[in-house]
C-alpha cells in the first residue's frame, strides 16, 4: 500500500485459518481486519468476484471503503452460508445473501 500509495485488500478466505479474515491495508500503514465465521466443507467458486462486486456496489452507493468492505464481507459470508447444493458443485446463493 505504501509503495503504490493506494489501499489494497487481501482476502484470506482460502487460507486454513480458524476464521475467514481479510485485511485492508492503507498507504499510511493502517491495517483493518475483517473477520467472519469460516464455512467448513463448502467448496465454492466465484467468491472473489462476488466480494469485489459487492464492494463496488457499496462504493457506488456512497459508502466509505471500510464500510463497503465490511458490508461486502457480510454479504459474501451469507452467500457462502446459504450456498446451493447442485450435485458436486456448491454455487453461492446470491439471492438469499
């Protein structure tokens, strides 16, 4: 963040931590952690795309970056928790999030 003078978000949902943690880093060195319950045993695809779209929607509605990431994190967590069971695939459930 310091080098490029822009904030950036590192998502840690695919890490094997006890909780799903994401980190928003600011150019001034400030670090904000967003934590959610890990949904074990759910193999999904498209979480990053859905998360970034939710953040963009929040920014378009006038939220600050921290607010948009926080709401996006809650949205993606609910979409994973409400996933659909379709054979061996478990797509996100955007409508129930």
